[in-house]
């Protein structure tokens, strides 16, 4: 009797596990609209994830502040200065408004992608039309107090990063910064997820800049496992594993 109920209990718990919704991997992109690397990353690395199923595995956020600064002028007035000028401040606010007003990432991402495709001449009108979002609502937000509030929130979240961001784009996955490996985002998501992986997870990342021919060890293997050989030290530390 006891054994039967135990088996039933186990079977039930296995069934729950199988049917439990997978956790989303949290991907936070700390960026600023006008930075070329942010734009390139958004268009080249993130946008394809909205086509290949990877975006279904993540909760994606774009925190639009980056390296902007918030000064208080001697007269007490506030002055926000963005790395790529006034236009970038405006685009950042548009992004914050679009993501706030349309919290579904599938809804806001086309708007952000449109901005990042051409940050120098992107306009709210063009991108709202393309993403089928309400232009008036976004403009009202961006030019008003809601825009101020969202901008302050993005600034506060960026400034609270632990460890602090060192550059942009700064990609954080489940709270862990990817640093200069941010372009491995897709692989990181595939490894981190507990959901069923789409086919894209099994495509071998192909980046010529990363291919390094591994030198053969011709010396005593014990020797070179202890100390990096001088000829290996020329390679980036994180690509060659020498104990
Ligand atoms: C804000 O600060 C920036 C950078 O110091 C400066 O170029 C800009 O003129 C200032 N804007 C205002 C409105 O004071
Ligand atoms: C800038 O600083 C002022 C004064 O501390 C603050 O009220 C405001 O919310 C800040 N804005 C941003 C975007 O950080």
C-alpha cells in the first residue's frame, strides 16, 4: 500500500516536472541607441533570435542608458548628456517608452531593431509604423514625465550594476555579465535553458576571428600542463585552456 502510493507520488512528480513550464533565461542588454557596437549587436546577434526560436527561451530587456551622464549644473538644473549626443538621448527615451508601453518583447523589439538599423536617421514615426505601435502614445511618453521617469529608472539600474558595466553593449545573463564574450549570447542561452532547445542551438557558431589552430604539444606533456608555453601566451587567455 505504502509502496503503491509512493510509486504514484513519484510518477505524479515526474509528470509535473515534464509539464512544468521552463524558466526563461533572463537577458539584460545595457546599451545606448547610438553606439555602433550596440546597434550592430542588436541587429546582427539579437534580431536573428527572434527568427530562430531562441527568443522564446528568454526574457529580453533593453536598458537604454549606457554611458550617459546625469549632471547637476551649478545653477541646480539637471543636464543629461549622452555619449553620441542629443539624438541618442532622444532615441534612448523612445526605446524606454516603447518597451514600457508594449512589455511583450515580440511587440517592442521590431521598434528597437528599426532604431538600431540606422540610429543616425531613425525616427519614431518610421519605426512605430514599421513595428505597428501607436506613435502618438510613444511620443507623448518620450516628451513627458513618464519619459523622465523611465529614463531615471534606466540610469539607476545601469548605475546599480554589480559589477559595474565597463563598456556598452553590456550583456547580463541571469545576473552574470558576459563582458567581452557578449557575442556568444546565443550559445550561452542554449546552455542555460532548461527548455526544449530549438534547432538553432545545434548550429555550430561560426566566427572566423575565433578559429585558432591548437599547437601540438611536442614537449613533455606534464611540463606544458603546468605552465603556459610562451608560444601559447600569444593567444587570448580565454580561448586556450592550459592548466
Ligand atoms: C550638458 O553638458 C554637456 C556636456 O558637458 C554640454 O555639452 C551641454 O552643453 C550641456 N547642456 C546644457 C543644456 O547645459
Ligand atoms: C538625475 O539626477 C537628478 C537629481 O539627483 C534626479 O532627480 C534625476 O531623476 C536623475 N535623472 C536620471 C535620468 O538619472
